[in-house]
């Protein structure tokens, strides 16, 4: 991974959401590592023989470390690790193979890769240099410098498209200016979010993304088809930002969807503001404005292909070519004037010589000789004036160049001052965006946990409901049986009560009969006793008289008979 070893480069994604793939990509599961993302850290072994060293940079879904191959201790690479969930729904092996096959000298080459259950890792060469974003921190690019950087990058993106992939996140942070043999070698890097041309997975950065890209990231997938021409828009916005600086870049401070929409409209109609590139005038400015409008068209079908963009980048040298043409035209005119003066001087010289030869013996000889001398002096003065004119023109041209360089230096100084003035705000905004992204990730994780808990609660409630329904049916069946038994017992109780009532009636009758019997018995007992007392009275006052012979009276039955019912 090309990177500046002394400092880390942070890579920022605008947002990830749109399709089922991006939705799953946004739901990262947090691990227990020091970074909270479950990815390997410094000191861990990756791929069996890559020992992770110090951190070079980090982004939304991954980090880049310096890594040493343990079986070749002097071999160091840049190793990038990304959460496996970023590739959810994507054929990660196929995409990695396609990335490895997209060979171009201005694309960072994929050397090795691997996939685990938790993360995907890839290795790239380790270069020295700086990103285009770092370079722009010192001022805007000149037209020739921009041409030297962006033409190779455009050819690299064209090769990526030919391999069936789109980059999706072209921006100054992802263009690396490597130092090779004392020369700047621009390279396209950070292919972690590159996908096949027909994929619905989308990523990017709001400041440089195409309209259809940002709409998909904002949760409106399918509004405009996703094609490789979103890379045309990304490279064009990066070039415009590099040429005009933040103060004249449309959408630099856009913070809402509406502000971004206005920036898209401004880029499509008037990408070069009136205050931008004041040194670029006339036809060269019109040509650059025209190609920028084409590259930044709202509809992807109206934009140039990457091959057309690479060819159109020669417009950056139009002013230089025009200046050279004017200079050469002036030289040609000066040479023609010089030639005419020389011919006139030669003619005067020949005329003078002829006149001198013709009037050698005459009195006019010395006068003609004087005129000849004056003609020579006039020719010499003309030559001196011509040389002076050429020298003055050259001095004026050099002075103009020095003035232009001085003005460019002042513009660069002012741009650096503005950049430093806005740096604190940008850093604060970046920190807030990072905190917002972390909070959003935590919120999504909480929502995911809540959803899982709700699903588990739903399953448990369904199970409890089924169990309760079964128990309720059992209780209802048992209740029905008990109610039957109760009714049977009630009927039995009623029958028993009727029997008891009849028994009570019979008991009362028996009691009445018993009372009658007792009464009859008492009466029967009392009658014989009275009869005996009357008959025995004459014989003895204390003993009853014997009963008379014959039948007993009807009112007094015999004692021996006993009570009769």
C-alpha cells in the first residue's frame, strides 16, 4: 500500500447503506480488541507468516499496517485488514482475483490475500511519498503538474474498468504520489471497496461522489443505475478540487442533501467559478470549462468514458501551447524583419559601391562616400535596434514569467493560509464525523440486539402461548369432566335428599306410631291395674282384687294380650 511511512493517512467513507449488501456491510459486529472491531492488531500474525507492525492508517471498515513476512525477514509490505462483513453478499475471492489481474503501473498491485471468518486481508508494496491530499495542503496544482498526475491515473482507472471493476472512491486521499528514482509516480490506491461493474454494493465520499452514488448511499438505491462512469465524476471532482482549491470548489462545505444537489448543479453548469484560475483566460479557459461540464454531467450516460477523459486532459496544456505558438509567431516575424533590414542594408551597400566606382574621378566621390558611410551607420543602427527589440522582448517574457511564478507563489501561500485556517474546522468536523459514525455503528448494533431480543421474546411468547393454549384446553377438558361429575353428584344428592325426605316422613310416621304405641301401652297397663284394685278392695285394702271370671270388658283388654297396634 503506498503510503508515507512517517505519518498515518486516515481514509473516510461517507456512509454505507443502499442495497442488502451495503446494509449488511453497515452492521459491523464489534469485537473485544483494543479498537473494538475484532480485527487483528500490532503484534498479531496474519495469514500464517505476516507479523503486523505499526499502524499506517485506518478507515471506516479496516486498517493498514506495516507487516514483515516472517519467512523473509527483510521483506516488508503494507497489509490491509477489513471486516469480513464488508463483503457480505459479495464474491470476495472473485473480486480479489480480479484486482490481482488488473495490472497497470499506476495501480497499487495486490500481492497476496486471504479470507477468514472475521476479516479479509491483502498485501501491497510499501512506497515512500505522499497523498495528493497532502500535496494540496501546500497549495493548488499548476496546469502542467495536474496533467502529469491525472493522465496516468486516468489510464489506470481505464485499465481497472477494462478488468471489469469500478473503484467507487476516487479522491485526493486515494491518489498516492510515490517517489521513484527521484521522480513523482502517481498511483491509484485503496481498492478495498472496488467491486464488479454490475454489483449493487456502493461506497464513496460525499464531497467527490457522483449523484447516483450519493443517492444510493443515502438509501435511495436504483434512482440512477450504478455504472463505472461514477469514477469519471470522482476523478473530475478531484481534478477540479486540485486546480481551484477549497475556496472555489462547489460543495466544499455542503452538509445536507440539498446543498449537495446545488453543488451538483453548479458543477454541471459553471464548474470554474469566476474567481478560480484567474491566470487562465480566453480559449484555454473555455475549453477546460467545456470538458469539465461534460465530465461532471448529472446523468452518467452524458459523461465521458475514462478513455475519453484521459484524452481530453490535454486541454490542461492548451494555454501553454497557445503561449508557445504566440512566442514562435513573434520570433518568425522578428526574423522576417531582420532579414528585410539585412537585404536593405546590402542593397544600400551595393548602390554605394556602384556610385563610388562610377564617380571615382568626379568631385562627387567624397560626397557619395559620406552618404555610403551614413547608410552603413543607419544599417548598423537598425541592426542594433532590432537586437535591442529582441532582447527587450525576451526580458519582458522572462519578467512576465517571473511575475506569473511570483503570483502563483502568492496564490499558493494564500491557499496554504486558507487551508491552515480551515484545518482546525476540518479536523473538528472529521472528529465529529468519526464520533457520529461510531455512534451510528453502536446504534445499529443496539438495534440489531434489540431485534434479536424481540425475535427471541416473540418465539418465547409464542411458545408460552402454545403451552398456555394446551394447558387451557386440558383445563377446559378437566373442568368439563368435573362439571359432569358435579352434576352427577348433584343428581345423586337430589336422589339422596328425596330418599332422606321419604325416610324423614317414614321416621315421623314411626315416631307418631311409637308415640301412639306408648300411649296405647300405657293405657293398656293402667286399665288392668284399676280393675284389680276394685275387686280386691273388700278383702284387703292393700291388695288388688282378683279379676272376675268371664271375658274382659271391651275397654280393658287382657294384660297378657299386650299392646296392639
